[in-house]
C-alpha cells in the first residue's frame, strides 16, 4: 500500500495570525515548499459523524482573491458532490448559487 503526505507550514505573527502559509506534497508537480495566501481544509470525522475544518489566510490575501477562492471552491464542491451522489439537480443548484454569489461580489 502506498502512502502519501501533504504538509502545511504556517508561520504566525505575535498575535497568532497566519503570516505565511506553505505546503508541500509527495505527489506535487513541484519540489519543495510552495507559498499560498489561504487554505480551506474540510474533513469528515467518521468517529464523531461530524465535519472538521480549518480555514486560514494571510494578511496579504486580497478580498477579490478571497471572493475568487470561495467561488471556485463552491464550483469544485458541486462537481465533487455530483460525482459522489450522481444528484445532478442538487449539484446544479449549488453551481447556480455560486454564480449568484459571484455576481453579488462583482457589484461590490
């Protein structure tokens, strides 16, 4: 059985806010650590039958980048949901909501 690793390195400022975020993975298409401005990790805790999440972003994360990240995550979530459940109607409803979100963010 193969094992893979994903490692996140978070540097915090004196207020314990993320100053930098880097990640690396055994199967990444690059070598070493790669910087990023934000991360959203969602897991399902099967022992407690509950979600677990970690959302972090650095001080340099621009609002329009966060809007784009959230939109793309919603679209990706719809794709994942559709593949997992084959529920096209619900997946399309998620995509429609993501598009409405994007339109509202354009007007701000």
